[in-house]
C-alpha cells in the first residue's frame, strides 16, 4: 500500500465521527503525515474550529485547544506568542474561516503571524445541517438557498486564498483539492511547504483544501468527488498563490 | 528599595505596571476611551521586560488571543471599556468554560450603546451575573483607590491561577484617569511561578496530551462539568469575599463601591458631623458579593442607602443580603454623570427621617 494510506503516528487509533466518504478524515491524515515527516507533533498545538472538525482534538496525537466559532487564528496567535518555539496550526471550515471568522483570518495573515492554517472548503455548513456558506457556488442548493444560490441576492462566492494573497504578511498560500489521488499528493506537498514556512519563521501560511460534504450535498461519496471536479475546481483555481521565493 | 517608593501615577498605568509586577508578560487589547493609557503603557513596557504587547484587530480577537495564551500557560491580561467588554463576552464564557486563568480590566463608561466616555458603574450586572452565555462566574474586584487597584491587580493573577478562572478588575473612567501616589510590589520573575501542568505548550516529554476545551456534547458530561464549576465557584464564595466596613457600630449605612465609595465616604463624614449615626459598607469583591458584611450588621442596621453610578444594579444584591424588614434605598446617576456628595447626604437624611428618626 502507498504511504498515503498508512496511519500516521500523529493520529490516534480508532474511528472518527465523520460521515462515510467525508474528506475531513483524509485531510486529518495528510496533516498528521506531515507532522510525522517533520517530527513536529511533540512541539505542536492544534486549534480546532466550530464545525464538523470541532473534535479534531480527539484525532491528533498532539496538544490541542478548541476555539470559538471563527476565532481559531486569534487563539493560535495567543498560543504562538506565548510559546514561540512551538508549531501551531488551525484547522477550519469555510463557515468558520470565510464567514464569522473573516476578521481573524485576515489580520492573522496581515500580521504575518507564524501559524499555519488548514482551510477546508466544502462550500457548505456541514455541522449545522447544510446551510449556505460564503463559498457556496452559484445555483447550489442548500437548506437556506433551497432554490439554489442567487448571486444577485447573496453576492459571489468568496475566494479566500486570492483575497489573502494581497497581504504581504501571508508568506505561503496554496489551494489544493482532494477529489483524486493526483491532487491529493499536490495538496500534501502544499501542506509541507506551509508547515516549513512556519518552522523557518517566514510568516503566515495557509493551505485551502477543496473538500466535499456528501451528506449535505445529498450525494454519494463518489458523486461528490465528481461534483467537486466539475464545479468546485473550475471556480476555485488550484495551485500556489504565494510562496517565500515569490515574495523575495 | 527604590522600587518600593511612592510614585505618582495615572490609574490606567498603575494597573498595567501592577500586572507586569505580577509576572504578566502578555497583553492583548484594542483601543477604547477611557482606558487607552493602559495598552499604551503596555506597548512600551512589555518590550522592556521581554513580554508581548499586541494590538488586536478587535476586542473579539483580543479576548481569543487571551484564551490561546492563557491555555498555553502564561499570565495574560486584556483591558477595555464597556462596549469593548460587551464584545468580549463570548470569549469570557469560553475562558470560564475551559477554565483558563486571566485578568480582564473594565474601565466602565456610560451606556447603553455607545453611551458616553465618562465614568459609570452600569456594567455591574454584566460583570457579576455573567454577561456571556452559560452558568459561569468570575471574581470581580472593584478598587476605590489606585493603591488598592495596584494591590488587587497583583493579587488577581494569583486568584486566577488558583481557581483557573478569569478575574475582572472593575474600574471606571475616574479611577482610570486619576493620579495618586502608589507603591508597587516587587517585579516578579514569571519563571519562578509554579508550572501549569495542564497547559498546552506542546507535548514535549509529557506522558499525556493536554487539551483546552469547553465542549461536552454529552449532556451528562456537561452537567458533571457544570457541577465541577459550581464547586469551584462555591470555594470562591468561601474564600474570596472582600469588603470594608467603616463605623460598623452605626445604625444607618451607605453602600457603595469604587469611585462612588469615595464620594459616599465624604457624605458619611458630613452626616456624622451633623449628628447622624452613619457608616459605610464598601464591597470590594463584587462577585462574590460580601453578604457577610450585611449579616454581621443585621442586629443593628436600621437602613441602607445604596449609591451607584447606574440606575440601580448592586442595590439588588444589597436587598438580597438584608432582611426584607430593613429599608434599602437607592440613589444613582447614570450615563457618565457622577453623584454629588450633597445629594447623597440629602438622600440619607430623607431615609433616616422616613424611618422615624426625628432629629
Ligand atoms: C457563535 C456561533 N454561531 C453559530 C454556531 C453554529 N455553528 C456551528 S458549526 C457552524 C458552521 C460550520 O460550518 P463550516 O465552518 O463550513 O464547517 P463544516 O461543518 O462544514 O466542516 C455553525 C454556524 C456556533 N457554534 N457559534
Ligand atoms: S456533515 Fe459533511 S462535512 Fe460534516 S462530517 Fe458529514 S460529510 Fe463531512
């Protein structure tokens, strides 16, 4: 089996609470694998959001803090300032990061806060039962946009990574996807670069990961991956948006 | 030692320096009048002692930075004034729920809404009854002099650490802005403080993983957590009551805290000079409220006059602390207007006359 599918040391044993086929579990594994590779876990404090990943603290073999909805970057700032030699990452959904927590993410990035953000964009509010998110696509049906998202009424889906790329403090920004193995590997590479940027003290880093929510999208896991490829990826371009080399 | 000499300082700077002396090396805040001198002082002082001063993007962010830093085991403080403290309420609830020690300063100004920038005491309910959601309590201390504010701030960090709970210093625009001579305690080296075994600093060589959290999805587990908190709050009620009674042998008592207590004291002196048997009860801990002060006066007190810079908030706790047969009158000014001692004197005279004393 490929290394991608073995259980990293930085993950706890046992099942997660995520729905079958949900990418949260895959993303956890990718993060844990980089923590393993870089031997970071014993110096790491993770910050879990309010959203489906609230229980991330149960799954990672490292210290954790659970933050209020959207406030993870502020909490991470407090931690990193208190323990500068630690490795601090937040793990946030798109409701958490791109709606209620926009001020915190923008200013953490703007300050060049030496933290890493794992941003799971599944274009919907998973935990609360499938309401519209700021990242929900045009025409996408959710429980609060039952006729499909109407841009004239609700504005356009926010591209957070591009928005943060206007800030000099954001040293590393990338967007990956998990709809197939190839993109999963690229995302893993982005995560590693992001974590290295923090370790080198170069500033703020974030990897946006396009993800699914088969449960609230009303699709099978396989259908959801296909929907990602056909709809999410075209609207949310993949790749690196900022890296220290580019900044120099 | 020169460090222990009397120094003339401004209230807001006095709290800041007291925090530094107590080993606080992390401060997160957002500008708001009338407490701006506090973060301004910290911005210069923290670098001198190897600490962190950070101006957050909002009070919401500031209190969550406090959460993160407190969870990582350092002594940490934030300060604000009424509208900003309102924004911090969610964070304070999380801090109390996750049992994190920190010190929060509120230099209260007139409300509601944007209100005024003048002194007020109208955040009493918010601070003592839990302005955020859920059943939580925090120790709230209301100093009346700068020396007392320095001493209470220094102590507040110990109280916070002892109970793993937020502690609030409740001042007002006057106490933040006034100047008085104070003596600061010696500078504490935070490295000499006991280590917080529960803190999340990264696992290092610890056996267990640490978690800072207020989520208990299972209602039974959340109930157990609440019961644990309730036991802790009962301990605070047992140990953290602070108050001053002046002329405890009097028949009538003014009740006031903070700046208002200074004015009430002047009225008390005037009234006594005119032959009225008046004393003063000055709550210092506003939560836990000093019910004991009133219990101890139960067999002599014939009436109380609570005075506040509010429409009447603390007076409710006074009424809960005395027998219903004893009159508790109220006099207050709100919105940034301070009560005048002559008006307080008049109100007390009316109370005494009204209860049948003809003098
Ligand atoms: C202050 C506050 N507002 C609202 C909520 C309710 N809430 C919980 S999770 C959530 C949205 C989570 O969506 P997202 O961040 O996209 O994460 P996902 O569940 O999709 O992973 C909301 C609105 C809350 N817990 N706190
Ligand atoms: S609700 Fe959606 S995001 Fe949440 S665990 Fe289920 S599939 Fe994943």
